[in-house]
C-alpha cells in the first residue's frame, strides 16, 4: 500500500479532494494538521509522498505561500534545532516524493524546493500576481513537456484542469536560470491553446507565466508542483462541458483527467516499494 | 542597540510589473477623470518590537521580501526619483490587520521564540507614489474613493518633497472599565425617546416604557437589592435589552398584529403575526403532508441558526441565507466579507456545531453602477459598492475554501442607498456526533461558556440595533466590522474536530449582538447564565463592560462544554492555535447575570428579556397601483431588440464577477454558474455532490424579481418562488413528496428586505401601502409552499432598508429572495442549459400569456406596463412532474428556464455553450409576436430532445410542449413567424453582445479576453 501524507491547517483548504484523489488511485491518504508534524506527533518519514494542498495558507497575506514556507524553513522543532525543511531534504534524499498544488506549489517554490537547479534549496524563481491583476477560476489545457522526466506525468500528453488563483505568474529572474530550467525540462507543464501549442495569449495562459509554464519539477523528478488543480478533476462530471461530451461519447470513462497524475505516482511508488524493502509500520493518524 | 520601532519598505525591483500601481492609475483616469502619470506601489511594515539590526534585516529580506521581486529599505520612507506625490493607506486604531498578523507569525518563526500573536506588533500599510504633482484635493479623492474607506483607513496624502508622513495606529487608551447607571424614572415620553435615539437603542416609546416599568416594579426592585445591583438600570442592562429587542434579533414587525384593509375589494382582516400565519403554520402543514406520505426528512426548522433536513440515514443538510445590507452600505468590502463569514457561522454552529461547509451562494442588489448624478452625503457610488462587495465575497469565500456555486445580481436605482447583500451557505453534518444527535442543542446548569476564535474590540458595537434603523449620514464608525477569513478558517477547522471528538455539548455563533445575543439565547435553554466579562480577551484595552458584551467583533463562537471535557478541548485549541476562553457558566435560576471583576454589571430576568417586548400593532392598506399597457411599436425584425436585451444591465453576462469566485474548490461542483465548451453558457441552478463516495447531491437556486412588485407584490413573491422552483426542475431536480418515502428533501430560506413599512403621517406617509405589500408577499409565499409542498426551513427579514441624507430618502423596493435547495439522487443525471447536438428538437414547455408587465422588454422603452406575470400553481406543478418523468427516462438533452427577456433571450443563451445555432418557427397564436418573444410568463422551459426520443417525449408532455424547431450546426439563430424571419443573428454576435455588456466592461474585462 502506498501511503500519502496530506498537510492541512492554517488556511489550507483543498486537503479533502487531495485525499480523495489518492484513495481513488488506490493509495492510503492521511490528512494531518501541520502542527502535528511540527510538534513531532507525526513523522513524514512514515510516508511515501508528502503533499501540500491548495488554499490560502496564513491568508496569503505576505504573498502566496510565504508564511508557510518561512515556517518550514526557520521554525526549529525540538531541542536539536531541526526544521521541517531539514526533514524534507532527508525525505527527498531517501528517494521519496513531494507534490504541491496551487498554494502548495507556491510553498515549494518559495522554499526553493522547486526548481532547485543548484541543489541547495534556495529560491530561484517566484510566483506572483497574475498579469490580469485578478484571481480567476477557469479551465485551461496543459501540455506535458516531452523533455521532462517526472513519474507524475508519465504517459500524459495533454491535460484539462481548472486554475483558481490570483498569484500564479511564474517569474524567472535571469536568462541563465531560464536556460537551466529549459534544458533540463523542469518546466514540465505548459499552458496550451486549442491546437495544443504553448501560448502566452490570455485566457489560455491565464496568468502570463514565463515560458507559459504551469508546473515545475526539480532535477530528480521527485518534487513536482503546479498551479492548476488536477485534484478538482477526479470525475468526468467536474468538466464544464461534461454534459455535451457524454452525449457525444456515452461510453467514455467516468474518471477525470486529473486522476491520471495520482494513478501515475501511486503506481510508480508501488512498483518501487515492491522492488525495495517493505514500507515501515505506520502510526495510525485517523 | 535595539530600537523598538522599525519601518520596512518593499518596492518592486526595476522592470517588475506593478499591477497594483497600474490599476490605480487606470481607475483614477476612468472613474475620477484624474491623470496620475505612473503610479508605483510599495508595502510598508511598521514593527514595534525590539529587534537588533541584523534581526530586522534578516526578517525583512528573508521573510517579507521576495528575492526575485523586491528591493528592501529599512527605517526610511522615501520615494524613488520621478514621483511628485504620494498616498499612504494605513488602518485606523483597532481595525483588523491580517497582513500584520501574518508578518508577526513569520517574525516568530525566524526568531524561533514565542511571540504573542494576539497583541499587534506589526502594522501593514500601502504606499502609492504618483508621478504627477496633483493638488491635495485630487489626491484625497483618489485616496478616499479608490483606495480606502475613511471609516476604517487612515489616509495621508501630500508632496514627496515635503516628506512622506507615516501613520501607525495606537489602539486602546479609551475609557476605563466602569459601569454607569441610567435612571429612567421620572423621564418624560420625549426624554425616553431621546435617550433611545442618543444611545442607538433603536427602541420606540412603548418599548422604552416597558423597560422603565420593569425596573420600577417592586419585584424587580427587591431582586436587585438582594443581588447588590443599583435601583436604576446599568448601561450594560439597557444595551442588552436594546440588542435583544432589536428588530434584527426579535423580528417585531414579523410578529406584530396587523390590521389589513384591501381598498379595492373592501376586505378587512387581522393578521396575527406574519411569521406565524404565513411561514411557520404553512410549513407545519407541509410537514404534516410530508409525514403522511412517509417523507420524514424535515428535522429542524426556524429554531436554530440554520434549518436542517435529512439527506440519508447518516447525514443532514444544513442551509441558511442571511442579509448584510447596512454594513455593506457604509463599508462594502467589510460588510460583504463579514456577511459571508457570519453566514458561514450559522450552519457551522447549528445544533452541536461542526458541520462541514459545502458551498456558498450570494444574491446582490445594487443601484446602477454607471450612475452619473450627485451622491448624497455619506452615500457611496453604486460602482464602488459593487466592487467592494464583490471583493468581499471573493475573499470571504475563496479564503475559507468554500465554493461560491450560484448567485445573481439585480440592478435597480432604488438600491443606490442601501444595497442588498444576501449570503447563503449549505453544509453537511453527520446525524450523530459521538453518539449524540447532532442537531440538538442541550445545555444544563453548570456547563461552561467558552468563547472561541477572535478577540473582542470596539468593532461592530451597535450592529444589531444600527441595522434596525434607517441609515443616514451619521452612521457610526464603530458599526463597521472587518472580517478575518483566516481567523475563522482556523476556528472552523477546530470546531469540526472538536464536534467529532465529542468535546462540544453545543455551540452558537457570535454575530449581531455579540456575546449578549449568543449567551442570552443559549441561556434560554438552561434557564440562566453567569458571565465574567473581565475574562474576555480583548484586542486592546479600553473597552467598557457593556461594550465587551455587545461588541460584534467577528470570527467568534460561543461553545458549551461540560466541565469534565475542559482539559481535552483546551489542549485541542492550543494544538490548532485557536484561542479558547472560559467566560462563565450556565445556570437555571432564571437570570442573565453579568459581572466584571466580581461586581455585578447586569442582572436581568430571562423571561422579561425574551418575552417582555411589547407587541406592535401595525396598519396596512392595499390599493392596486394604476397601471396600463403601453403602446410599443411593433417590429418585423427583432434582432436588434434581442441584442439590446442581451447587453442590458439585468441580463448581460456576469462572467467577470463569477470567475473571481472559486466555484469548484472541494472538487464537488457538477453544474457551475457557466458551463459548456466555451465556459460561457449560463445555468439555472448549481448542482453539488456531497462527497466522493456517492453520487447524491443537491441543486441550489435563487428566485428574485423585485420589479414585478411595482405591479403587484403578491405576483412578485409568487413569481420569485416559482422561478427558484423551476430552476431546480430545469437542472433535473424533482418536486418533493410525489411518491411515498422518496426522500427528496427540499429546504428553502425566505429573505424579506423591505423599506420602513411602519406608517407615520410625517416621516412615512405611505407606510400602510408598504406594509400591505409585505402582507401580500407573505400570502403568496403561503400559497406557493402549499401548492408545491415545499417547506421553509429558515429565513430572515430586514425591515428598514432606507437611506436618508440631505432631506432625501432612497428606499429599496420591497424585495423577497427565495433560496432553494433540493436533493439530487444522482448528480450524473443533471441537465444543463446549453444545446448538446445538431438536429435535436427544440421545445417550449409551458404556456405563454400576454404578460409583458414589468418585463425587460418594456424596460427598454422605459415602460412598466400592467400585465404582470402570474403563477398558476396547479398547472406549474403538473408540468414540473412531467419534466421530472421525462428526465427519469433520459428524454431531455438540455433545459433552460425562461425568465428575464423571455423566450428570445433563453434561445440565445442556450447557444452560448458550443456554437450550435437553432432554426425556430414560432407557432400561430393569438399572442403578438413581441409577446411570444419577450413575455416573461412563469413556469416555462426551453428544452431539447434527441430525434429518436421525440415520439416518447411528445406522448409524455402532450400539449404542454410546443415544438419550435431544431438545433443546427451553422451557428446561426433564426426565428421565423408567419412566414417571415423575425430574428436572424450569428450566435457569436449574440454572445459578444452578452459578454460585452456593462458588468464585464465595468470590471475591466474586454471582449477580446472573454470570447473565444
């Protein structure tokens, strides 16, 4: 069984659908308040994948994800001065996975876990206010960068998902960083137009992101984050055009596109776990 | 050396896009006609906390600044060269500052030391630098009309060359914690009334006399002496009575005895309480019929914060809709956000508490946002109210993680004084928490009173009484409340967990009237309470005891906890960072007993407090308004008319508003406000599933048609009810109680918002007519609930929606909103409005009558007309049953209800989802062409049926379905009548007219960005 840890609390608000996604993908999902992790009642190391859901952590008052990232980086838990970021670095070094959606993606970027070209976990890019200046809920089409190699996106070519954010515009400060991202294919998801090509045209690209980029991985492919919400498209009936599509194709699957990402990573971890040691015994957090 | 006050300024690095600054420049040009030149925005933080220079620098650069975006300046407030003037937007003392609080959180984390987050150490501000050297008056206009609200913001403006004036609030330092005694004995009637007005008690003479008599009674005197209270009432006691007896809390006019005369028929009758006669009794009758048929899903009505119905053996659906009009008139953003958050607290604190919020809806009534006339003193521009309210809903819903799935915006100039802001919230609650029925509120003497969530300040003092009077230019600043969605989110997460662990006995929300209201009402269950006010945590010192008790500071719940569970619930609160304070206990001695530092500040007989208010006797007189049908020129080509209607204020697209609300967080929204491949087909009702394990869900609709009330308030109310019902039928819902034990719950909230309807020969000469309208609205409500067998479960009335200034009164038209929810057995069977496939056959379901009165069509000509649409409940019900049967057989491919703009507008809207057109032939009837196209007759649908299902469909529907034509691939809408083409338009053109309407334009969304 694959074990997914989903953080919540302090304004995070997409934890339920995140957990539902893992359950539908055949994994066990545990929702845990961030303080339970910070205070040592739950260890991330008992899980296979650490998840940062969307929402408005700490109200996004200082910029999306900033206060939460700050807490993970600086708050020392226990007498040894260890931070949760120290644990996350260890978690990744152990070959495990980290996934952030929307506000969770913003946290990973502001922490420097994405794109992490340098490997020293310092912020290299940022996510800020949409070019439109407004929060928007609308559906977009994403194209997977064929150069990228993260197991989350294996076998996926395009993907329809909703965006729901006000601060999703990726800003890359310099040409060198941009070149490094592109050459490694870390810009794993691109906003696409009707023809499937990358686009900077609003509203297909809803926020004006650099490289028309909707999501990033780190060089290992173990850390993945994106602005749009695959966990909001678990059922075909979430899509705004579901009724017409089902009329055209009544036999189509009732699963939503978004579920593919979860099935991918769960299958990948399950396979990895069968060839390595069995998973450690779990604390029951329900 | 440590310095205790520091300033951190963040500016964008050169070359970074300054969207905020750009928007200010654009808005100044567009709305105020002022040329600012370039505008640069900067964030300022004032830190009043001892920090070394290194700590300050680390905090600024590592926590506050984004290394990619920002330059940091420490302890200097300066401007880059090239900017002549500035505007500083700070907050007034005591105003909620979430950004400052978050910064404090960050500071505590980087210092790795505990830092009391409830004391404000960091104050956030915004600084705008303007290129042009504008005079101070222009800067003030930009500051006050675009950037801040004088009631909550401190605004500094000036020339950069003169130095930028900073401002940091110093809250507190107000009154000492003393309690005054106010003697009522010997006061004349005029003096009693004057006292009520001066202290914003909002009590009338008779009520003031009742209060005086209570305190003068020998029995009261004896009790007070024994308890150590002064002979005369304390300020706290009068405030408690005023709050408890406020119209807002006591619904005195809905409970009044009304003498009603119909001057048309000569009929006279006495109505013994509108609420009892038309709402409570009507629902009891519906419940009787439901139960007789094995439908026993009505669990809790009218008696709690929200109504509750059973979804299935394991869970309840909880539903509440409220208004927040007065606060939104003076501070639109704050009024709307506290409206949303406050309404969220109702289902959250129903029964034991801890329901899981499922969705929000909102319905808004505004004046024309393109108003160009002179505003009255204290009146905000309707555009500003719209934008502020919209932003409040965005933050209130989005930041709480509750999807806004449905809503409406109605424009009418009579809402320019007070807007109407209706907020609705649906939630799901397990039938039991830890073995106890979740919907019950049980309290025993000895149970502890726990305040949970935010702290108490001067915000919102007198909200309950203030909303019970008409607004004028002297509206008090303390009536404004600022919401903090993040504070409430933490409290909400806590409440859900505490309930599931069995730690709560019950709970209620702190809304209007604050602790006075919440504790006062809960004490009614056990029979009394003792409150120790000095324990209540304050945002800042300087509140008097009565202020602490009635303050409406937001994001608070009152919890009832058994003494043995205190340790566990306190630990959970600490873990989840929610402040819990034990402020007293419940008793059964019949008194509400309030103390401060051991000294009594109030002791009131519960029976007097809750039942002592004198009953009102009101007069109502109905005269039918004189109205006539206008002569409107008959056309042969109505294409232009249709385009005009689609672009009109009340019909045009609201996409720019809708998309700024998150309508799909939680991943359960199945029918959203806009659907189709284009994402631009408007839908009639939302459909939301309850969870990921089953396909059960709920349909949500809103019915509101205030303009019909100018012709007949009865028909307006009946039509609004029918509109909400037919919207649910359109998306595939079914009427309740059709078959024994079918379990199809319906839960409806009524919300009446009317102008002052109490007759006064001088100040309200048409009060009797206004009250008669209210009576007629209620009569229609009773008839509708009986006809459809649909119960009301909760509701609200807001009685004084008038704005008075400069000798002018702006009164809202009598308005009622019916907010409906109905169970959907399988959300996959939901029907959306847009055409699905070419060659599907288009039908009009229901009957069209000569009913253009009050229509949007007449409105194009500035006419009202006379023939207001009427509801034939029996026919409507028969049709709705047949539509339900057709849906059972999967015969309907699309269904759209006919409302504003009639058949023509519905036809256009159903093409917006994909690009299909339609080829339509109107039947030969007695009705004029304009009537067929634009009449707004109720209980009608535009439906499509696949060619292979036509026979079965026509057999089922019979003459209730009129075949109009078919869906086409060519993207052309063609309507013919009597051999002539009467409408011919490309559907892309129609959609562009709709999307480029005034609402999207006003909010700055251009056509190129919307149509694709």
